């Protein structure tokens, strides 16, 4: 995506995707934010950013007008009918996941000899970036945690014996947080998006780590440490369907994120921030600002990879630091004796809605465009059709990107409102407790909107 | 997070525990007599007692709860005026900004 140049519109993506070379470019840097903004702005950038921030601020004010505790609780506790999902569907999902992994691995590793090398005609790149990143990951927050069923690594692991050692509590979700950041780092600094062979190698490596984790720690590995399983489970909290002991159950979107007990420490909070930051990082490295900074840093003799790593760690620190500061601020504005850590941990889950909004903004257009391609190539990976089919997404589709970024933020504001009501006995105190986290959300939005509107290119030096 | 379902817990499933509180020694504090929550404002404590322990509060605590509810209501009314003012400023601020520099 980075290679498409400035403020890429989804419309432009589609135009590019119509040619085979364009498809490869569309696949590149599928993790970032670029591609979510309209092609050209008719207002100055500062006003565009201020408007984005203003929408979050205004929605916080509007949410704070809802002071009926019973209403807030009722929305949060509403549950629809159960949807029993048979064992057959589960088995089909598992089989589908393993089959897709097998096709991706084989056509990726044999790219250039048996299967096509071009990313837009190779099943590995299409299955991973369109099938998994575009469809499965989006379904985890739009539908429910489907990845838990489809996850081929979990399926493969489940037939391997496990030592079932106790997972060290001190590790917590840190492996998942580091894993998410590590994967986005790999995606940025290597041609993983374009190179089917490299991609399949990374997937295979990930699988080895996941199965090894299972062998040592058993189910705790996928429940706590496995980055992709954790990503899907976290996004699943935004989704309208939740897994229960006897099938799926309908609820209002976002209400899974108001149960804050699962964020039981800094590790889980760091994991959520890592999910939000990952997309921002991928977008930021394509901006002109980073090109300038990276050029001078590399000019001082710093290796480019070091600069990218420093940005990854530093930017994550800034994002996490902002959240930590908001916890300190909340302790003061809400006049509460809760520790800043206890406040941060409660106000972290809403950020997942923001991350989901970014993800949808970024991937939906590309996914729809390339879905026919993916299906056509996945069923005949050895000799894909010469002319791959694509879906032409209409031009107005660009608006969906902005809408989902803002929609994610609005959902986040409401989730935070519900959590605050749940935590504090005084409703004014609950409103005042959200000042800090609202400022953080405004800041995240403005950064995200700045990235989608700023002239972008390929990340330099890699 | 190691369980196999994310079965819904009821609202209020993440109660504040004593370990999550840090109470500065030099500030006034208001303890709940029925649990270990401590509050920095009397009104917060009175509201908490009425909401979290409605069956256990005595007559004086119940009266304090009613007073706190009334005081909370008045504060919310004041807050709404300020918030509405902020919304109006925000709205017209953007309206003017877009009229001047936009399009």
C-alpha cells in the first residue's frame, strides 16, 4: 500500500488493482492506515484533524448526557437468542483453516518453481493478506471470534501431546504484546507482503512457535500468549456474537469490552495498546516526516533497522505513556482512591473498538476488490487463471474508511461511559473519570487521521 | 483468559478490590462500613452504600443516600448546562471554521 503514493483513496486502490501489478502493490503493507482517507481534502489538514478530534469530544459530551444508570446497564446486559452451532460447523471451520494453511504454505514455499512468484497470482499472499487479514480478522470483530475455530495452528496443536506446564504468571500477555509488535515490524522491514516465499516461511515459523508453546504450556499458550489468538479474542469482545458454553449468543456490539476483568494488569493493557499502535506504526513509516527523520538518523551512522526498531519501541512507549498519564489524571479528576493502574486497566478495553475501526477502514476496500482473485487462485494454486478476476468497488466506498475510523471511536466512547458507570457510584464522578481517556482517544484519532491524509510512500531504507 | 469460552459475566463483574485502592494518609477518607471500599468524598460513599448494599444500610445511611442522590442530581443538572454550552461552542466553532477556510 505504501507504494501507491499519497493519501491513497480506495477508489485509487481499485483503479490500481485492476492491473495485475497493482494488485501486488495493494497487497503490500496491508497492515497500515493509509488507504482509509479520501483522495483529496477540500479543507486544510489542521481543520480536518480538529474535526476528527472534535467528533470524539462531542460524542463524549453527548454520551455523558445519558445519565440513566438502568438504561446503561440494560444495554450492556442485553442478550439475544442463542445460536447453537453444531459440531459439524466447528469441524468444517477447522478443516477449512488447515486446508487454507496447507495451500498457503505449499504455494508460498514453491513460489517461482511450481506456483507463480507474482504476489497477486500466488495463493500464499492472497490467502494470508486477503483471506486471513482481510476476512477472518475482520470477522472477529464484526461477527465473533471465528479465529478460535479456524486457527489452523490451534487445530494442528490439538493433536500433539502437551506437557501442560504451568504458564508463568509473570509472563502474562507480554509475549502476545511483543508478538504483535514483532509481526508488524517484520511486515514493515521485510518484503513479506510481496514475497510469497518469505511470507510462507514466516507463517511456518509462527506455526512452529505456536505448536511449541502448546507442547509446553497447553491451552494456556493460546489463551494468554499466542499473539494472533489473543488478537482475535480481543477483537471478539467488540463483536455482536459471543461464545458461550452452548453455542453463540447475540449481544450489542462492544458490550463484551465492558467486562474489564480480563485486563488484569499492565501486560494486558500493553497488549491492547500494541494492537492499536501496530496499525499506526505501519502507517507512520510511510510518511514524509519519517523519511526525513530516518534520513538524518541513518546519516548519523545508525543502521536503518535500528532506527525502525527505535521508532517501534519509542512510539509504543508514547502511546502507552499517554494511557498511563490518563490514569493519573483520572485519579485526580474523579476524586477517587483507585490507583492509576486500576484506572488504566479499566479504560483500556474501549481502545479495541478504535483498533477495529482502523482495521476495517484499511482493509475493507482491498479485501472486497481481491476476494474474487483469492478464491480463483486458492482453488487452483498451481495454475491460476491468466486473467485474475477482481471486484470493482464503487468510488463512494472511500467514505466507508472514514466512517469506520470514527465509528470505532464512537463505540469506544460509549464503552468507556459504561465502564465508568460500572466503576463509580457517583455519575458525575463517572463522567469526570473519562476526561483523561477521552483526551487519549482524541490524540489517537488525530494521529491516525494525520497519517491517512499525509503524503505517503514506501518506507525508506528497507 | 485461559478458559475456553468468554461467557458473559453480569454487569459489575469487575468490582473494585482493596488492593486497587491507595489512600493518602493526609486526605479525608470515607469508609464503607459494609465492604472495604474507601472514598474521597462523602457523597461518593453515601451513593455507594445505597447502590451496593441497599439491604444492609440503616436509617441514617439511607437518609444520607437520599441526600446524596439529590445532591448528585443537582450536580448533573449543572454539568449538563456546561456540557451543552461546550457542545454549542464546538458546533459553531467548527461551523465558522469551515465557513471561513473550507470549500
